[in-house]
C-alpha cells in the first residue's frame, strides 16, 4: 500500500500537511512539547479541538450526517499520521472516538440530538468510568451499584484511573443493576454530568508527576433513566461495542519513530553516539521493529478501506506491539540523556510550568514519558488479557 499510487490520497495528505503547518502556531507547538502524558492537558485539548472543529475535522471517523468529514479509513490514517508527525496536541479518545459512535449505534433519537452536537463542538468533555479499585482487566467484576428509584438510578461506589475526570463535564460509565446470573448480565451503560450532586473527583498524581488520572466517588448520585444507553442489564454489549471503536486506523508508528529519532539526536548531542555500539544496536533493532509496525498499521487501514473488519487477533497483536515498543523507545530515549535522566523536571512540565528545564531543552520530557509509559502494558487491556485473547483464538476456545 502506498499513498503515492493514489493521487487523491496524495492530494489529501498535502492538504492535511498544509493545514497543520498553518494551524500549529509556534505557541501551540511549544505547549505540546511540554506534554508527557498519553493525552494533552485539558486546556490545550480544548484549544486544539476548537481549531479542528472550525475546519470540520474534529471527528475524523464520524459520518457526514452527524457532522463528521465522512473520511475513508485511509484518509483517517493519513490524518492521524500527519498529526503525529507535526507534533499536534493529542486529544482524548473518550468522547469523539468512543462514546460518540456508541450513541450513534445504541442511543435514542433524543440522546443523539442532545449529545452528539455538543460532543462535536467540544462543549462536552468526556471521561470514561470503567475501572474500579477491584475491577480493571476483569471488568465484568465491577461492583458500583445502581438501584432503580422511579425515573432515576441511585449510584454508589467509585471508579478508578479515570483519565481527565478533572477536566470532564460528562462521563459514560458502567454500573451494576443486577447481581444474579453471569456478571456480564447485570451491567448497564449510563451517562452522567460530572457536576451531579454526590460526585467527588480525587486526583491521582502519577509517578511521572502528572495529574492525568483520578478516582471518582459516587455517593447516592441520581442518574436519570433517560441517560441509559441501550437496555437495562445489557451494558456489557454496549461496552464491547465501544471498545471496538478503539481498534484499527491507528498511526502509533510515526510517533514512535519520531521519539526514536529524538533518542539518536540526544545521543549525538551528548557526544557518545559513535562510541556506544550497544546503544546503536538497540536503536537499529527498534528501527526495524517500528518499520514492521508501520507496515502493519497501513495494512490494517487498507483492510478497513476494503470493508473488512479488524478482528480480535489483529487488534490484540497491535496492542501488544505498540505497548511494548512504546516502553522500549522511551527507555532508550531516557538512557540517551545520561545523568540528565535523573533530574526532577516536574516543575518545568505542562502548561502552567514556570521553571526552565534542567539542562538542555531535549532533557525535559524523556524521563516523564518513560515513567508514564510503564502503564502502557496495563491500560486499554493488559498484556496478559491480550495474550489470553490470542491463545483462545489459536486454540479454538
């Protein structure tokens, strides 16, 4: 598969490139360069979302009838690829990429009319309420209770590792509405505003020093039954569909290649690239592996373009590869820093930072990114879960 073989795709790529070159002002690029988390900070996300929305490109996967650009899978891949190469802010996936498509499939006409335009415009900033203190990879074991009381569910419990809950004004979450039968059979999918009485957001500061995740407590929070998506007790079906929207069309290889180039540039700037054959060998091995990942991602985009679904095998393989390669690349980049890797850069990270980096500018984010990436083999489905999925497929179970 090659963009050069299709003049229309090549022209589209040039259009995206020109837009990003103009829209990503020096200020936006500088703020993005201070980000070390999975997603950019909320203020930066809102600004970039507004710019994309004004162009009609905020929701690349949405159909035209819901305000999206109606792009093909290949166009979405090219757009994602160019954004990564340009160093654009990374928008959270919870609203546009995950909840939006679920509402298109399972939402009532009233829910679609209310939520989708506000999600598209950025008025609604979403977070995901899935994991709990005792329910992560084994999501079906979730315990947060929702008791029906007239036209409301009364919800009590907590959600954990809730990314950007401190920025969000809406959450989609799974609650337990029944305890008999299989665990999956008693789960319901609901939506709640984050300012509902009884909701408390408690920050969790990561090892890299960032406030990216939270624990969210629900103390008899009333959620209208009208905010239920799908049927009562059928939330597991909705949840599985939502997770499908995370698969395929990704362009992780470009971002990892950029980080790998940064690792080499740092080693050269520190003056020891030519003297460390072990480092060069690790760099070359990663370069080869990233070329393979790039091919796999492009093949996935081509398959989607041809109307084929991304199956569990491909999705799990890509998740395993991306998570592992992210950890390897960030480890190598941090290692290239030498003693600067031990510096505490937390006061220099993020939009509100008021301190210069310790050492050269390139020393600012690598250690934080390395520490942040330790969670990559856990979130979005742990490595163990992905291996189990592949084992069941291969063994026919």
